[in-house]
């Protein structure tokens, strides 16, 4: 089981009708077209940006199938299948595979603290249940579960279905350690926006980010410069988009991204409660940094 995913892995929001709160596919189509035409390398629906935790089972399946169908293999899709229970994650993995996803991502989540053996059995069951590669995702800030670089690399080494790592602690030393432990052969992805530039120097295969929802051309331009070996040029672009990246993670991503899309004329509705829309101060900061980021000149 292998994967060729690399580069910019873009995380779309899940749009809701502003009046009814129901899933609204039209803004999602607009967003997907914008990100894909700008050159993102993969689409990853139903992560934290996509409010996966706030969708019921029927909604989750609808969003998963709608996204994979609409992307239509223009780029790979990486569907987030995380759930509190192993049974729920297995169900979601089956749906993702049946829908035609190219890969899936699993973030261990639990009300009770999980030990390493519990995590291992949970993610192994899910990864081995379908014939698409799995990205194992570490984000203790949202789950309270922290997997060490040693444990993550061991999972990739011992579980056939797990082929990639997403590391989101914001600690660059962990990425360096993953690269060292895997002898540079294990694909790992940065999930911390402020570390995008450093992570590629540490050997990251890609950057998992919601930023392409708002500034897709600029984020892709940054990556293409790095890919071409122009670190100086990439650094200059990153310096201009970094303020936007910081504002995006200053609140919950659904709230900030949906507000940003509203500034761009795309009504993706409101974040689902208990998440709230942005306060006026954050909206102003978002508007200002968005203007600067989208003002970065992208060479044709």
C-alpha cells in the first residue's frame, strides 16, 4: 500500500446554509474549484477545518461523498475518518474507500485518555480495514492525546495500512526526529501553519493547511518556489502570508475561514455551535492580513 501525496494538502470547510444550518454543497464546489485550479496537490475534507466532529453520521457521509465526487480525481483526496469509537471510525473508513478516496486520515480522539496499546489497536483496526493508505495524525492540542515521534514511526513501520504521518504539535524538533528515525524515507506532513517554512527544511513531504481556502495561489506559489530550490523567494512569500496564517489559528479554523470566505464573496454560512462567529477585532485583523496575503504577486 503506497501513496504519492505530497506538497499542499488543502483542507476545505463544510459550508452550511446560513438560515437552515444544513450542508450547502454550492459554496463547497466553488471552494474546491478555486483551490484545485490554483494548483493544490490534494484535498482533505472532514478534518477539524471541515467541522467533522460536529456532523451527524448522515451529514458526514454526504460531505465525504460529495467532496470526493466533485473533486473527481483532479487531485488526490484524503478523507478524515476520525471518530470517538473504533466502530464509528471503521464505518467512516469503509464509506471513504467506497466513495473513491485516495487515502484517509485518522486522529485518535477519546473522552478517556488512551494508552499506547489502545491507540495502536484502534488505528490498526481502522487502517487495515480498507485498501487505501492511512495518514496517522497527531494533534494533542485538540485531542489531549500526544503520540511521540518514536510511536508514530513505529506505527508506520509495523502497520501495513499506515503510510504517512501528520504532525501538528508545532514543535519542529519532533519533525526532525521523525525524519531521523525514518531515515528520510517516511512521508510526514506539517500541520502547523507557522512552521511551514521550517518543516520543509526538516524533510516534510507536504503541508496540511486550511490557508488555501483564502489564499490558494499564494500558498501554492510558496511551495512551488521551495520545490524549485528557491528558498529565498519562498521565504519572502512566507513572510507576507505568515500574518494571515497566525490569525487563522488564533480562533477555531471553521470560524476564521468562514469569515475570510465571506470577505471574498463566498457565503459558507456560520460555524456550527458551540463555535461562534468571529468577534469584530479578529474580523478586522483577518481582513487586513487577508488583503496583504492575497496581494502577493504570483508569477505565471
